[in-house]
């Protein structure tokens, strides 16, 4: 299912192309994706959209986040560290962090690594029209052509 989400994001949403559900489903199936994964991706993305519309004021701006045992088993240490870094850099709010955690936990795979977390963060912030700060940080952190500091 995760591959379907990335494909949808790269080929449709990032380009601001939003075909109807049936057309997109047919195109994804023609691209070689399984119908069960397509339906799962649609459900996952619909939940992302509805959660993005929620009231961010429900979560405070300070506090300590304690991860459950299920979260620490599924989310890699690199993923948790990355989210903490983004929150400290003021790229993610506590509400956005919770959205990312929820969407990561909703994926069917047993472990979510750094690469998957980066995609989930990008999709969540893109959906809220707040991806520019993240893309700047992402580029600075992961670009192989980093400038040399003297």
C-alpha cells in the first residue's frame, strides 16, 4: 500500500492533479498495483485529509510525548529521532507530529523506517500547504551536494 501512496503523490497530488476516485483507481490498477493496496491507499489518504482538517488547538504546544510500546516497535529509532528534530526545528507542530504518527501506525507494514517517515511527513505537510519549510530542511539534511563549511 505504501508504494501506491508514493506513486499517487509523485504522479498526481504533487502536480496538483486530482482525478476522480474511479479514474485514479483504474490508472493505478493499469500501473500494476493490486486493488486491495489501491483501496487501502485511498482509505489512508482520506483519513489524512479528514485529520488535517481537525482543530489543532486541541493539542498544546508544550509537553512530553511518551510513545506506546506498539509505536516504538513499529516506528524505527531513526523515524522517532527525525520527527523530534522536525518538531524542535518548528517544522512540525505537536498536532502534525500526531498526524504523522497516526498515519504511520495505519500502514500495514510491520516497521516504518526513516524513508517511509520522510514520505509521510511530506504528504501530511503538503496536504496542509505547509511543505516548503520541510522541503528546505529535507534538502539541507539529505542532499548529497552539501556545501563544505570552512
